[in-house]
């Protein structure tokens, strides 16, 4: 079976042409305020991953979580029900009639 040079040269030519295209003008999309913003300060990773130092769990947290989980369970129970009511379901089963 002969090797067709077009199968090899066509992708090569298309890649070369894509490399010659202009870079998208990203500078035009940035506003003056965005260009003037300073880079964030670099800090050591230990400062980020260390303990926060403040307790976020309070005695109220347990009751709040219980209320939230109950609300989510009730919502899940409502979503488990049928989407289409039985009357509409029976009409859909009979089909469209004129």
C-alpha cells in the first residue's frame, strides 16, 4: 500500500499556519484599573495551612446543623415524589387525540 504524502504534509502545513497567526489582543480586554492592580503578596505556605486560632464551632452549631439536615431530608423526600401528577400521566398514556 503506497504511503500518501498528503496525509503527512497536510497536518504539518496546518500547524505551521496556525503558528504564524497573531496572538489574541488580550491587552485590549483589560481595563486601566486592572492593569494598575498590584500583585498579591507571597506568604509562606505554613501561614496558610496553620491553625486559624479561632473556634468556629459554638454550642449553637449542633442545633443549626440538625435543623439544616432536617430541611435537606425534607427537600429530598419532596423530590423523590413523581414529577407528573396521576391525572396528567393518564392523559399522556392515552396519547394525543383531536
